[in-house]
C-alpha cells in the first residue's frame, strides 16, 4: 500500500502557557479518507508530544506512530476511513 500524506482540517487550535518559558499548542482536527500507511502532517507543530486518532463512525481508536510533526497510520486493514484527532506539543 502506498503511503500518502492526508491533508487535515484543523477544527480548533489553542495555545497555553505551561511556565513563563514553555508554551504548548493543542489542536483538534479531521482527516478524511485515511488508509493504512497514510501520514498526517500537522503543520502547527514542530514536535507532537501526544495525540489520539479516532474513527468518526464509531469512536474506535486508530493505531499510529508519531515522529516530529507527522502521524503515520499503522492500523491494519484501515481503508478510506474518516478520522478525528487531538494533538498537543510545540
């Protein structure tokens, strides 16, 4: 299966001050027609500290890996599924 970068639609974006020197961002987003091995690049971040992906159809979690600001879907057999997600980081 060919890896394709899926464009996300940010539905909410906020920034919070952890300390005077540390600020964290958090976003909610949608990614449509996602399949196994697709990537989702979150341009609001340089580093994603944590994230969750859920199927819009039933709220089931979707497995993925993260590196810098990219989420790679690893859910076996996932084909053309709409997802919602939450991510936070810097």
